[in-house]
C-alpha cells in the first residue's frame, strides 16, 4: 500500500511539472514576470520563449526521402502548445479502404465464425479528427474537418459489410472532450484516449448475444507509475531540424481483479487455469508495457478476463499471426476477438492486403497441422533455387488456389523472411515474399493459402514451389514443406466452389460513389511451356537474370532456328501432342521473362512488411 501511495504521489508531482511545462510552451516572448515578484537590481534578466518551432525544411517533402519511415510520416507541421501533426496521416481528409481489403477481412471473419469466434475491430480515428483544436489557425483553415469526419464514418460502414463488429467510434469525435486523445508529438493514444475507446467497445460488446456466455469478474484500475513520452513525431522533427523537445509525462495505469486473484496474462499454450473467452490482439497501443492500459480498461468495463496478446513493434497484423497457431487459440478459440488497429495501418489501395489475410485465414485452421497432406517433403536448403514442392512425378493432384494452402516449417526457429516462387500448370507464377518483424515469434513457420484473389490464380492447378536463398546458409538449414486442403475455407463455403465476391458499401456516403475501376485487361492465353529437354528458342533479346540469385547450370542450348520457324500463334495450338510427364523442375526449360513464358506482372509479387 505504501509503495502504491508513493507511486501515486510521484505521478501527481510529474503531472504538475508537465502542466507547468505546458504553461511555458504557451507563453510568447512578450510575456514578462508578474510585478509582485521582486528581484535584486543586479540579478540577470531572462525571457521565456517558446521552444522548438519547426524549421522551414520540415515543409519540404524532399527532406523526408531518406527512408520509407520518414516518407510515411511526411509532412510535419506545427500545432498549438507544442503539438506536431503529419499532413499525410493525421490530417488526411479521405480514408481509403480497398475492396480487396474488405474481401480479405470478410474471408477472415467467415473463418473465425466457423470456429465460434466473433471479431470486433478497434479502428482508431486520425489524430487530426481527435485533436483538431490543437491545430493552428492556418492549418485549421486547410483542414476540412467535416469531410474528414464523414470519410471516417464511411470507412467504418464499409468495414461492417465484412461481418466484423465495428463500434460507433464517431462518438469519440462528437463529444466535447476535455482531454487529449493522443500525445502531443507521438502517434500513440494517451491513457485517457485508451479508456474512452474501451468504454465504446464495451458498450457494443455487451449488446452481442455471445457476451452472455462470458464469465464475469470485477476489476479496478489504479495509477501504477508514469509514462515519459519522447514522441515518435518529434524524433523525426529533430532529425530534420535539429534541436530537442521536452518529454511529455502522464500517469500510467494498471487494472487488477477486485479482491485479488491472478490476471489473464498467461503464456500462450499454458493450460493452467481457465482460458479467457475474450482475446485482445493489436499493436503497441494495446500492449500493457506501453502503460496505456487498453486491455485493463476493457477488463474493467466488460467485467471479464482479457487475454492480451498484443505485440509492440509487430505492426497491426503481427500479434494476430502470432496468436492464431498457438494452443491457446487452437484448443480454445475465444468467443470474442478484439483487434486493435490504427486507421493508417489497415491496408488500403496502395498496399496489397492479400499477403496478410492469406496467412491469417490459413492459420485459423493451423495450416496443415494435424491434417492429411497431399504433398509432404523435407528438403535441405542451399544457395539458389530449392525445389520444395512438386505436383507431378506421374500423378498430378487436383490442387487449386481456391481450396489449398502451403505450410513451410524451417529448421531454424528464428527464420523470419521467406522468398519463394509458386508455379502453376498454365504457366503463371507468383513471387512470394513474406516477412515477420523481429518482435513476432513465428518459430520459423510460414503458412499461407495459394493465391486466390484473382480467378486466373484461384482456378489454376498448382505445379510446384521453390524457396530461394541469396546466400549459402551460415549453418545447415532445412524446411519441411506440406500442401493440404484448407478445411476451414471449404467448411465455410460448403463446397469446393469459391464464394462470389461480396458487394461492399460505397467508399464515402452521402458523397457520390467513386467511378468503378475499369475491368482488368483479359490475359492472353498462356503459351505452351516445354517440358523435358530444353526447347529450341526463337531469337529474342537475352533475358537478364537477377544478380543475387543463383540457379542450376543451364544445359547448352542448340542454335536457334530462323524467326520464321517459331510456332505461329493460333487457336489450333491447343491441339498439340500431349506433354511428357514431369519429374523435376530441373528437367524443363528455365522459366524466364521471354517469349516462352507469361511476363511477370508487378501486382503478382506479394511482399509482407
């Protein structure tokens, strides 16, 4: 008790100091000391001036071209009382959520419903909406608050079309609040913003029928220390302009069960005690180590245990992909999953969402774990292209993107970056790049669906996969590669036929709906691929191979025939003789971007950041 009182007094003292710093920040150079403060005649005189105004260079977009992180946080502008805002993220007036993102979210929601889990999204509003009163008059004139608010409401309406539960967070914008939702120079919410959001989430969750099945427990919240926030935005400003800013201090909080008792924070996979029926996944905003206490406030206002698996530095999907394959989820799926995400982290039109959801949907059913596999191989890996899966050898399995998945388990549990190429019988291929951040423990495993976001991929027959290594592993490295049926997806669909694409709400309402994008150009029929001995190629410019990749030595090619001898393109090409059976990729002509293959389209590359 004495320790808690001491912490509370210390936090109160720091808050008083922070308030004094705010008063200093708000003064101008015309401020003078009050007349009633006497000073010796010979004492030095000082004037208090505002600190750390942004330099002109901060308004130059080229100053942010030093890294992707800087580019994503451009352009920083000055606010009132020491606040900083980012024009691209904080002051956006149009929030884009692509149909591809919504389709992926819908598939995840359907998969979670199959195992009895309801998904609730915490879609944080932009800083400009929540703290617009901290903008300068000039920036306020450039920021259309009404348009930005309507765009945020429309974005939430579109998310609801996926079947996910999205509470009415516009209430946060509507209220005449007397607190700061975000920190002055940081992208995280304050404990006050965290608490108010938790109240809105709790109001919605309590109205769900499934909440009646959640065991109740009373919780209380208390001050447990101090948050000293240097600020992610101010760090960028300091690197561009120099100088320094003061730290911002706020009390941190913790929540405990009334009357004592253990909290819900157990190690994943620990079967001791009752498993909470509500799980929180998310970013550093939800991680208890940040001191914002979002999980604790959810416990208090929901009167229920929360299993908090949020990860700092894991991006918005990292903790989800970490949690789904654990025993905690596989043996006891929660009744309610709360997924916290900053609005700017949800994949929009500029980011491919398929890379995220193809992993999440596969992991709901634990990939190929515990399932019958159609292909199962263990391969020692070396520099270059390593064939790990092959659908052939005298028998071709009916494997298509719409219903099957790949599960790769590397012998090194710290293996976090995958470079692979997936091949299809119709000549198409996908270069797949998946990467987990350092704070996400994937245990060396990558489970993902075959590509199914386009009909040509969803209907194509899978032929094989290679794992590509730039360099020889520092120590022996192997991978166990499996291919199996995605049973969760088949159970959701009720058949092997993929569901029709969902129809989503307009991007913004009541504003006119955006013009529908033009239908994608129809791909030409895939060229005939040569299997067996290398084919005699038609004359063409030599293909440039990637400098970092090593491949098996190519057999000497025979002299090319004249161009007139090249096979003519006609509808009768389908009537050619049957292809010879394939046993290994090495036995066929290399697939390169020349006339013998389909050219790689940029949107076929999938990269996980």
